[in-house]
């Protein structure tokens, strides 16, 4: 599916088979000198074919094309190494570039999941069904690092980078001030809620995310172009909804811990999820993984607010309400 959103700015729908996200929006800006592709899809044949078909239809030559990737997740970054040519620039943010370069494998994430109560016997299955494990980039192309406020000119479009940490440490949106459009990656989605996960004791992704929502709230946006699902115009309203959502989730976590101390996997199993399975036991292991990461993000947020404390027990992290 290809749609011309604005003059010379196209959306190509890249299928994500088997993913609850359904598809990725890749945006293509066609320009006389160099074209720009924003986000690419997973490193798998279905995505490559959809991209090639779309580019052919729009008349974009990869030899004259640069890339901007909003963040390191495989559904955005995975395919880029299959599309670049020697002349391509791949614009990316510094924190995610560092995470990609210093990537030491899945071991530390797996260990951390285990410490948070993720069942030992499901860890390997969770890893093997993870999109990043199955369809990540096969190699990392040379990256051109951009920071907050840096600009990219493509034809008569002028994009400003807006760093929005939270969904990942370096997630970055592109703002086109004259046209009042924001290419918002996975920072703001309209039909689904961006997943905020935490897989280490460093950082506080949910706090960063909420701050990044406040940061972009001030931008004048007539049309938001998200990484998944439909484009939307109810920009400020949607930001307010997302903030409310996470505050409600944090309250839910507090009430779950009110019934007794728990590890993050147990907390996740008691939270309400907008998913078509009847019970937690029926969740596919990949969904249990994302849910646990999201529970940890809320627990870490509440821990830093001193509303939740962790027990001294060494093997498993047990959280409880801070009654002091
Ligand atoms: Zn993402």
C-alpha cells in the first residue's frame, strides 16, 4: 500500500507478518538530488519485497537515497543494511548508535528477565521469538550521528531532529515546522500504545518517556505521521491520553502490590492487557516478554519516586509498597 501524504512525501506500508503491530509505516521523500527514507522494516523477505515494490512505484532510486532511522528496534532498523548503497548516508541518534555498537548479545537481558521472575524454562523461547533476535540487521552500516536540533534538507522539506528518549534511549522524531508535520516514529502512536520497556537497573525509561511527551507537546502539529497504523490530527489530545494511560498503569501496579510483594513477572500477570487472550497463561511467550518489560518500567518509575521498594533478597527482585 502506497499513499502520497503530501507533495513528494509518500507512506509505504511494510507488512510485519505475525506481529500485533501489523505493519510499519516507511516514509519516503522524493527529491531531485537525494531522496530520504524514514524507517525501513524488519530484515526479512516480505519487508524487502514491499519496500522494493513501493520504491519502484514512487520512482525512487536507492543509488540516490539516504536514510533516517527513528530508533534501533528491528522493525525500523532491521532492513536498512539491505537497502544502503556506497553513497548512502544513514542518519541515526547517538544513544541508540552506542547501544548497537556496544551490543554484547542477549545474555544480560536474559539474566535480568530471570531476576525479575521470568520463568527459566520460557527464557529461551522468549528470546527465539523476539523480532530483534530473528529479524535484526545482519550488519551495522556506517552511521551519521545527528543530535537534538540538527537538520536534514530533502528537496524543499526541512526536518529538525527532536530527541524523544523513552521508547528507546535515543529515539528521535523529525519535525517539519513550515508544514506542521511530525514524523514521530514510535514516540506517539494513535491506535495502539507505544511499548515502554526496561531491561536493566540503569535509567528510568518511563520517566524519560513522560518528559519527552511534555517536550513535544509544545510543537505545533497539524498532522502526525507515526511509525505504525494511522496518521492522526488529534495530536495534543493523544499526548494527554498517553500520559493518563501511564499514570493509570502506575496506579494499577500500586494496587497490585497493595495485595502483597511480587516480582515483575507476577505484577505483569496481574495487569490488564489489551490483547485477545483469555488468561495470562495463554499469552504467547513474546507477549509475556513485552508485558514484563513494561511492568519493570513502571516499577522502576515508582521505585525512583520512593513509592515502591525492592527487597534485599539476591536472586529475584521482589517489589513492595514503601509504607514509610
Ligand atoms: Zn519501537
